[in-house]
């Protein structure tokens, strides 16, 4: 069974979400990590609400759902004290397993200035550390951005800024995390692993120009790799240009397995074991009821409102 370690389920229309989840389950997707950034801080609870509904009403045709909560770097200017307090409240929920996606984005010309992004990032690392929750990281450089964005953000380097902040503010916590949709170099992957992070590969792994990402995927330690879709974005080949769905995590898994010279079943077993090592609650809070093939909460706290 496969785990999609990063999907924006709240961005699908409610009327369509059931079909999206059914297609994923039919394709062998066992668990989906629903990313809780919403449309900004006021709606970052939506992924938690989806996970709570799924826990309270197990559906044999759907994967298990867990959630995150965080303020995307695009929204860093809105990381107010009130928004950070809402984040802390969400991180206290047992179905919210991590803080994210958070980080730095120097790609969009309209994004906040780097000091604003860095301040929001550090503030969220502090909230995650207080909650003892891992972080899910977003890092996008200006390398492939428009000339206007390059002019605005250069000579800043999002990767160097991110790794420097992690070294100063996150390493001392001894907590782990995920480099979501990894798009860096093999050396940046190595440094991320050294800092305690797992490397999650998305559909861009399959793109013809992604030679550096594929080399990082080939070299990454087996016990630190994950697969994701980032759906509804970033569909893998041959679905590129179409709306992405968690069902397509299988295609990314196939590409990663081929790069590493293993079978898809072995890749699925390894990445699922890695996810559960990072998030024991995803294994401990749910149990598979074999005769019904559903995920059912073990503890009342996961299914009751808080």
C-alpha cells in the first residue's frame, strides 16, 4: 500500500472529493496526509476538519486521513500573533501530526520580502517545537522565476536561507520533518537528511529536465524517502498539465522505484515504513479492520470533537 505524504484535499470541491478518495483507495493508496494551509491562516483548519470527519465516519472506500496545519510562505505577512495562536490550537489536535507546509518561497514576485518570510518561518518552528510536532517544509528558489522575481529576490538563495534557519532554530529541537516536493540538488538533499529530514518526491521527479532531482532520489538513504502528489498540483508524466490527484502517487512511486532499482511493492513498503517511523500516530491511532477494510480510530480522542 502507498502513502501520499502531501495532498491539498481541501482544494477539491466537496462534491468531487469522494470520487477523488475512492480512486486513490482503488489504486492502493492507504493513507493521505492532508496539508492544512487552506487559502491562508483563517482556513488552515480545513484539512484537520477533513481528517476529523474521516475518523468519526470510517469509509471502506477511502484512505485514512491525517492532517497538518501551517502558514505557507506566500502568506507570511498574515502570520499575526492571532494566526499563530490558531496554529498552536490546531497543533494540539491528535489528528494534526505536523506543522506545515512552511518555509521560504522566492519564486513569486508578489510574495513577502525575505525578512518577513523568515520571521514567519521561525515563529512557526517555535510553535511546532512547543507542540513537539515535526515540520513540513516548502522551499522554492528564484532560479526559474520571472525576471521581475529574480530581480526582486536576488541575490538571496532560498535553499541557503532555509538550511541556515533550520541549523539555528530547528536542529536544537531534535525533531524531524519532511522536505516536501524536493526540488534541490543531491548535496541539498544530503544536508537535509543530516538535519533530520525525510525527502519527499513528487511528480516533478518524472519531468525530463529534473536530472538533479532524480540523482538526489537515487542517492537518498532508503530509510528517508517518501512519495507524494502535492495534488491538485504538479501531475507526473504522463498526466502533466492535468489536475493532479492522490491516485497518481502510484506513478511517482513507479518512477522512484525504477531509479532505485527496486519493485514498486518494495518501494511502497519502504516509504510506508518511513512515514510510520516519522509519524507513529498514523500507525498507532488507527487500526485496519481487516474484514471491513476500513481505518477505525483506536482511541476516542481521535474521533471526538475537541
